[in-house]
C-alpha cells in the first residue's frame, strides 16, 4: 500500500468518525458510542505511550540508569517503582490498605498543585483585575464582578447548609436575597457557556468536514 492510498484511507476514516461523533446531535446511538470507544481507546494508548517515552524512561535514564549520578539521585528513581507496587496491591483485598499510602500521596500532591494553580492562576488575577476596574472607567464591570463572586459564594454556602443541616434556622432575608442573585449569575453563566459550546461545536464541525472533504478530493483527484 502506497502512502497516498494510506492517506486516503485515513481521510475517509477521519470523516466517518467525525460524522459518527456528531450523530449524537440527533440522539444517542450505537454509532456515536463506537466512535467514542475508538477515540477513548486511541487517546488512552497514545497517553500511555507518551507517558512511557517522555516521562518514565527519561526519569529512569536520569536516576537509576545514570551511572554518573550520586547515590541519593539514583535512589529517587525507585520511588515511582515503589508507589506503583503499592497501587498494584490495591487489587488485593488483603493488602489493599498498603496501597492507600500511594493514593494519599497522589491525592495530596494533586490537591496541592490544583490549589496553588487556582490561587495563582485564577483568584489573584481576578482580584487584581477587579481592583484595576474599580479605579478606572470600568467601575460598573468591577462592581458586577464583585457582586457576582460574593453572591455566588453565598448561594453555595446557603445550599450546603440546607442540604446537610436541615434543622438549622432559616437564614436572614439578606442572605436569601443574595443567594437568589448568585443563582441568577450561575444560570446566566451556564447558559452563556452552553451557547458558546454549541456555536464552537458547529464551527469545528463545519471546518473539519470542509477540511476532510478537501483533503479527500485532492488525494482522489491527484
């Protein structure tokens, strides 16, 4: 099989998979599920290969496989192996509690990274942008941002108290009003995100179909 023929086959496969995925717009069907399984399997395989070639093997080359490295550096290369063995023990009910330590480390590190990322990447820039808006001509936008943030947080706090402590006294009127305003902000935000997702999906669909048809026409015509 020549490379040109392989390109044509891959182009048709991409076009068919794209149509199968977007068939979900009509309703949930077996074509959509097949395409999703294929895409998830391909993504999982690609992720595993990328992790092995770009993370695991370079790590071992720098630590265990590096004869010039110091003892502590080479010993660090054993940590992924040890944690991996601990996770494998999770499959055995008798020794599953040993694997909880590895899960604890993974969850703790992941939570710490996510928290730092949220503070540095979201909260601090949001506070800074709000402060700059309050001192410029966009005071209305700054006040709207502050009101939306505060009322949304109050709404979640109000809902959590209702859900987990039904016997607690009813909040004062101000809290109920602010929680209702926060719920309105959430509804508007989710509606805008949903509309944006639909428009983006349709744009991507049109572009993909046009590109794949153009690719196939060029290959067949050539």
